[in-house]
């Protein structure tokens, strides 16, 4: 069976622009993802969207070009304008044994796609979402952290 994607958005208003980045914070058994639209001239383009995932069984975070779906030609096309989708017939979810998921009733695989990164989450509770003011812009924070790691 080939996995498919069902677009899922937890808020009434749809965000048209693709999210530039995401931050994943895991505090088992829960996880929180903050989606940011980016900045223009140091000003946030829009508010962040914070999604709380309860009762998390597993998380995975990939740089967009190394996500396993990029190597699978059978993978269906990601739905346009989808930021978050439920992965139906998930290969990743099926890779767990019944005993590994024994404590998780009816687990669901969510995939979050941004310019960087792609986040996969398996959880059993209904995610909750809210808008939040975007954090202050830290100019060149990515470039500075990259250069520090290579020294």
C-alpha cells in the first residue's frame, strides 16, 4: 500500500505562504512545533503558529533534502499549500512493532513541511494550535551558528 497525504490544518484561517522554518521542542510525552513565516527587513512576515502534540510516541526531524521521501519515486506528490498533513498508510508508522506502540491507542503520523526542516510526529492525542507573535529576528543567527560549528 502506498502512503498518501491528507492535508490537515488546525486553525480556521489558512496560511497561504509556505512556512520558512520550524522549531521542534520535545518534552516527552508531548512535543511542540513552532512554524515561522520568516522576516522581511527584520520584521516578521506574520505570526508564528504553535502546534502542541500530546502523547507523542516518536519524532523525526530531517533537513528537507535528506528526508527519506526524496529517495522514493513511488511517494505521492505533496498537496499544494499543505503545511501539515496526516500520513495515511504511513511506512514509518508501520515500521514500529505492535509491542512498541502498545501504550499508544490509534497513533497518527503527522508530517510538517517547511523550507527547513521536515518534521514527522507520531502521537495519539488531538493536536492543539494557536497563533503567537513571531520571536524577535536574530540576524545571521543561522550563518553564525554554522560558522561556529566548523571552526
